[in-house]
């Protein structure tokens, strides 16, 4: 309450300061501007705001002291963006002075009601009998600051709580983690248990009082009171219920939520916000946890839904290529092409021409000597090229800033794409340098020379996610022609081309082919077109409809879109542009890590399908071994015919049917290819049908079986719909994006992550966590998410455990006393149990506990699956902890109550144990037992663990010493109880040693058995970590454990680590400690192993020669390696020596994991954590194969030999599909090579060589060298 009172007072002071800020307001009565406070501003007032002041209300910008009628504002308080934005006043008012508004009485504003849409506004200015539509670019919102402009005049549209900033102040959608929801259920169960205890006690005591109270004369039954009246059993039961409710209330961990909040705040502010691995130095941006409620949810993510532009890519656009009049222009190789070529083993010449460097600038990375300078003047299609460049310079909403010189001018664009196109126009000789509300000015360098041309902008048909295009209607002042320029997605432009214009058909084919090529290179494409508009039709028919739509206050956007359709038709195709948006640093490695952690990734992008697919391959989202399904309605003949006939309903029905058939076929194929990794790519049009009520369950079923899903050409609404659909399955979803179009998706997911990128801060302001780069998801999830989940889960379980243990001891003792309400503990014991004696320990667990180091969590992303499976907070874990508390309660009660019932004195005064002495002993055992329980579950000790455990127990005994020394009037029953009675008693210390130990024995042996027989994933990694620390190693590679684990712990059969056979090495310090179940039974199984060990196949196969010396291989008649006609290495046939006695026979037909094959290959660079490379033996992915006899195998490849078979002959390796490597290593030289090693049987028997002994040594040396590496 005190905290809330202080916060309320601070808010009051802040509100008072804001409400009393001064502002200049026009006083119409006195015809002058007067100073008023913000709280006195009303709708309709005309204000003057000066430089660096905040706007006190939402204003219509009327005029400024600038020639263009523009001003600069900073929207930091509104959306977090620090870059300045330009606002423009209406042409009809921009030239007026501040004094002119004194007589400004014949004007009015009509607009929509107050709403939360920051970037949209629908309204009209009524001036001199004219109705003028108000652009959102003329609205100045409260909370923004005026910058770089001396003063402006504005009219108040919304004031006070009706302003947009207040409308957006509503709290974001409430999000609670899975753990919190489970905690609520456990709390409900504990209340149920509490009420059950109370009801049982009340009934029992009421019956006992009625039937037996009279027989107990020492309880003075004749001195009746309401609480113990045998004649009023009903009231006795009620009073007992109230007493029991208070007494057993310690079952409910009231302090749990407070402790959780403290722990989560510490996790967020202490760890996440200060992690240097998530700090982006280029932008000076650290990670930010904008809420602490979802820390543990980060450790349970099943599906990531990601935007592409600005999230996977840098959102730094560069004009890279183009196609004009069916001719492709531009040289160079994109990063996507380089990545795909590297994946396919192709070498590309990416050298740049020296002359291209002088043309490069920000947003422009293009060179083609056919277009640069004057070269295009003599081209065959120079008119089309000229119109293409003119469209780039005119069709946009960019605002120029600075001196009108090409070298110094800056462009303020709504998107980086717009800026790239305008800069490209400038580089091609069409320099856009000036804009007013009605004109754009371009300095054109054409065959006619250089001239400044002013175009009148009649209308701007703005881009939105539904239209997917943008148009401007212009009129050339000298030519008096009306032209519409339109640019947009190829699908929408092609639908609006003039069918009677013959050139369009040829252009469509060539431009489409070029767009496919550009898309394959990962470039963002945009189609450009134009048309001449009949002037009479424009003025008499279309323009009145446009004005009516633009001035409408209801459904303005829909009406404007409908009218726009009428003029955006009969277009002529000019070509297309191709813009490169490079991948962010570390994205491919990050996606590999996340995929190996068991996380499915869905990418939702506005790109066309070809571009999205190639970017998917470049960023390692899509893999060669995946079975890929493409779902689209484009190219479906029946649908295209229906659309050609204009039968919209039939086309939609057929498209819906086609999508349903495609999804059904996909599901059937998946069922027939179980075990194969799948990927699905679906475009926006097909997605709209897949999200329908009928097909959504099927689409969800198919999508969740895929390792990767790519949705193309999606709208912001579809992003949110897909997110809600995936969330409905119950999976924990994380949505990540960087722009305003990602806000719906971010708010719909369980966890929203915003990237502070080029598109502003809207996504960050709507998110739960903010990072600067996509690659920071790896430490955010695999480190912080996993730690937070495990810490919170363990802390909560410990809370319920200790409260259950404590509360049930009270219940049991009360039961011994016929539920009379007698308690064994002193009041202060019970009060301080949760707030002092056991308060620090769970907090330390929640903040400092961890099982493996950060580097190991990144090294083994498979550990993350523990959180996905909810291993630490599932029903089984909860029951085990509660059962443990019940068992320990039984031990404590039996030992203490039985041990203290003796009439033999254990005190100097000759008296036996009193009730308070028994309670002190029992409470001491409870305190020590709960802390011994913590000692068992701690994985890594820190100073905080030691302090919390030993200090908490010390505080208990210090309390007994201090409180017992108080005067008798204060300490009452505890007066010198510990010092004078319990401490000198040997029985007290004996019980304090034996009882907690007996309580912990079952847990101890259960954990030991689990560790030996069925270790958890983290237990395996802990062994590696311990070995590293024992030997002073800095990395896993240095331990020799990169493909083998020597510890006997991992040789045990279990559900997660089944069939491990350790190497035979009697000298190993780990060998023979505990016999392996697999070794004893002679069984060898390689399926269903611990996912952390999927890359350790050298030690998971039964190679009898592993770690042996040459002298242990008797009887081999060595033969030289031979080469088949195809150049493939063929294993020689050896003699048949008797197998060593410790070797488990292996069937000849056994297929060996490909990781074993790869262990004999050359090492490859592997991603390790964040931006680190470590030399690691390379494993092959599930789809990779060994060279076949018909392939050109590299001569330098290592010899792939298998262990001795049952008949003593070397058997060829067989390709086998396995789960992906946990470590995320990339493949070496054998990756993606089809075929298999040829069988030696195909070559026939070989004659023994003369120098067999020397050759035997060479073969064995080669073989052991391969195993070593």
C-alpha cells in the first residue's frame, strides 16, 4: 500500500506539471494570442507551437515560417523513433501568417471520431466553400516535439484523453506464461486440499466433541463454551473449520508470486538487458526485456514466426538489376546467389568491374555500361528506357531535403525501397529535387539535353498491403498530357495490362523470365507500367468520383480503392526493378541452431515465391534433404479460365478446391514418407483459402509436421491469422518482426520480439522483448530462455514442496490431537517460516541456478528440447516433489512423535520432552530437511547458494538464541528453551542428524539411479563440462570428446540414451566402473537415442577396433586399396581372423550411421555459438550420400572402412538417413554427393601382394588416423 501511495503521488505531480505547461492560444474575443495552460486547450483552438516544444493536442498543421510550408517533428515519445519526420501543411493555408488566422472565421474541420490509429486520419477542411481532404501527413500528434522549425500554427482536432497517444495508452494484450497458468492450477489444488483438511477436521472434531467430550474430565467439559459445547456440535464444527483454515493456511505459498516477480525482474534486468552477446555495437543497441512476465516462456518455444524484410535481412535496399523492354540489365552476384552456389559446390566469379565503383552510392549498387551515362540514348528502345527512368523519378511519395544538388540532397522516404528507386533514377540522369503538394520537379538528362521539368501531380493512389501497388496521375505542363504511372507486384500489374497492346504479351514473357531469374538471386522485384489517360473522361467522370471518395468520412479507404481500380487499367508494361536486401550477419547459422533445438520456423514474407524459396535456401531455412511442397493457385488452368471469363465466384470456388486438393495430397505424401524432413511453401492467394474455416485444420496439420514453412505474398492481416492458427494448436509461439505490419503478428503470439531496424520502432513498442539482430535469438532462447524456464520451474516446485511439508506436519499433529486446533509450533515459527527461514533459498535458485555453462548450452542446442517437453514442470515432476514432501512429513512425524513419547527424561531437571521442546525439534528438522533437499538439486554451486542455504539455517538457530534470551514476559514458552533445554540435549542433535538424512535417502538413491540408468540430456553435457574443467580445457574439441564420450554414465540403457556401447579400453579410468546393460545383454540399438548424442556416433556404434593398438588385430592378411574403373576406392577383402573376445558381433547387413562415415572425412568449419568458428569433424545431414561407383569421387577422400564383420570381411558403408546434427555443423567435401561406396564383391577376389606386412601397417595407420581425426 505504501508503494502504491508513493507511485500515485508521483503520478499526481507529473500530471500537474504537464497540465500546467504554457502554450499560445488564439483568443477570438480579444483578437490576439494569449498564454494558456495545456489543461485549458479545447477542440477548435488555434495554437502557436515554438521550436523544441511538445504539441499539447492533436493538431491540423496550418502554416509554418518556411517557404514550402513544412516542419520537422520528432516522434520519440510516440513510437520510439529518433529520426526526424517532415510534415506538410495544406497548400490552401501554408502561405498564411499567424495573424491571418485572427480573421479566420469561415473555416471548419470535419473528421472521424477519436481512435488509436497513429498513421491514419480521415477528415476534411471546409474552407471558402471548398471541401479539401486532409492528408495524414498534415497531422501533428500530441507527444511529438517540433524540431528545426521556429514555429508553426495548428488547429486542435483532438484534445486530452481523445488524442491518439492516449488512445494508444491502453494496456497491451495480457500475456501469461505456461508456467504461471500451471501455478494457478496448483494453487487451486492446494486450496482444494486446504478446504478438504478443514472439512475433515471440522466434522471429526464436532463428532468427537459431541460423543466423547464428557468422558475427558481434565478438559473441563462441564465448563461449557460455544467453541467446545457438546450440545452445539454444529457451531463447534464451524469454529473448528475457521481455526483449521487459519492453521493450515501455510499450505498456500502466499509469498510465491512476490518471489516470482522479484526473480523475473532480476533475470530481465540483470541478465537479458546486460548480455553483451546480444549487444549490437553498430547501432549501440542492447537487448531489452520490455516485460518480465514471459522469461520462462522463452525456454518453451516450439514455433518461430518471422518476418523477412528487416528481420532476416538488413532492410538496406540497393538497386541491383532491372529489366526494360524485355532486356535484362545489371551485373554482379548477390549474396543469395553466392550462398546457393556455395551450397551446390559451384564457384562464381564475383569480381566487380573497376569502373562500377564510381557509380556506387547508398541505395545504388548497379552497373551496366549499356545504361550508364549517355549509352542508352542510342538503344533500340530508348523511348521505353526514358519512360522507365521517368517513372522512377516521379512515381513515389519521397520528400527531398537539403540543397537541390545530386551530391548533397537527402531523401525522406516511407520505405527503403522508395529511396532506392529514386536514387536509381538520379544515377540514370533523372534527378528528383523538389516537391510541393501539387508538383514534382525532375532534372532530366535525355537525348534532348538537360532540362528541369515540372510535373503536376494530379492524384496519388497510395500503396497498401491489399492493393500491392502505387500509382500517380501526372500532367506534363508543356505537353498537356495526363499519364498514370503504376508500380507494384507482378501479379497485380499483369492483371491490369492492356490486352490490345501487342507489345505487352511479348514483354510479359521476357519480363516474367527475368523476374524469375531475379527472384532466384534473392532480389525484390517490382513491375513498372504506365498508361495515357483520356483527359475528358478523367475530368468529367473519374475525377468527381475521386473527390467524393477522398472527402467521404465513412469507408473512405474502400471507396478510394474502388475508384482507383477504374483508372489503373489498360496499362503498358515498361519492365521491372530488382532490389537487393542482404541477409543479416549470422542468420544462416542462427536458423541452423534453432532448427537443431527442435524449433519449427515459419517465415511470412511479402516476396514472390521464387525469391522466398531462394532466400530460404540461402539462410539455411530450406535444406536439400527436405521434401518441399509448393502450394499455389497460379497456373491452375481451371482457375485461370474462370478468371478470364470474369466469373469471380467460380474462380474462387475452383481455387479453394485446388488448395484443398493440394493440401490433402501433401498430407498423403507425408504419411507415405514418415521420417523425411518436410518443408512447405505457400503463396498469399492460396493462403487466403488455406486459412478458411474448412481448410485451416488441414493446413495446420500439414504445417506443424514441417521443419520449415514459407508463406509468400502475405498481408499483415494474414500474418496475424497464421500466428493465431499456429497458437491454437497449443504450441508456444514466438513472433519476430521489425515493422508496423508485424505488430498484429507480434501481439498474437505467446511471445513477441521486436527488432529495432530501419522501419521504425512500432514493432519494438508492441513487443515483449527487443533485440537488434535476428541472430540474437540464439542466446535469448537457448541460453536465457532455457535458464529462466528451469530456474522458475525449480523455484516454484521448491515453494510448493516446502509449504506442503510444513503445512502437513501441522495437519498431522492436529490429527493426533483429535483436530482440536492445537498447534505444535510457536506462532513466530510459523510466521517466519516463509518470510525469513526459507525466503532466500528459492530466490537464489530462481536467479543463480544453472545446470550447464552458457557455452555448453550453445554447443548443444538439443538441450533446449527439455523446455519444449516441459520436463521440469510437468505433472510427473509436480507429483514427485509433492510425494517427496509427504514422505518426508511421515518420516519427521514418526521419528519425532515416536522418539519424544518416552517417559525417560533427557533433561537435567528430570522432566521429559515438553510439547514446545518437541515442536522446536520438529521445526528444526523441517528447516534442515528443506535445505538438504535444495542441496540435492543444485547443479552448480555459487557463493549465493552457499550463503542462502547455510545462512538461512544459521538464522534459525540465531533466532532461537536471541528470542529465548528475551525476558519471560516477551518470550513466554520459548524462554531459554533452546539454550537451556534443547541445545544441551544429545537427543536433539541426534534427531537433527538422523531425521533429515532419512528424509533425503529415497531422493538421493532415485536421482543416482536416474543418473546412472537414464540420464537427462543436461546430465550428459555436465559430464563433458566436468571433464573439460578437470583437464583445464577451454573447448570441447580439446577434450577429445567432439565425437566420443568416455564417461561410463552414458553407457547405461535408458529411454533417451539407449544402446550405448563404450570403447574397450581397460586402461581408461572410466571403463568398468558400472557394467553397461547394453554390453551385458549383447544388444546394440541406435534408434531413439538422446538427441544431444546424435552427433556422437563414433561412440554409438559397435566398432571392435576403436581405441585399439595395432597388435590387437591379429590374423589380417592386408591387401592394398584398389580403384575401380570409376575411380572409387574399394575396400580389400581380408582374411578371417577370430573376433576379439570383448567384441559384440554385428550382422553384415547392418547399416552404419552417416555420422560415422563423416568421422572419416576432412574436418569442416562449423558454427559454434554466435559468430564463432571451430574446427569440428563434419557430419553429413540426413539426405547426404557417399560417392557411388559411377561418380567422380575425390581422390583425396579418406578411406571409408567399417569394422570387421561376422565373417571377418570389411563391409561397405550404406547410406542412412539420420536426424540433423545437434551441433549444427556444415558438411565437408562429401556433402550432397550422390551414390554409395562400391561393394568389394563387385571387384572379385584380389591376389595377395608380396609386401603384405608393410601394406597391413599402412592400412591400419590410415584407419587409426581417420578414427583419431
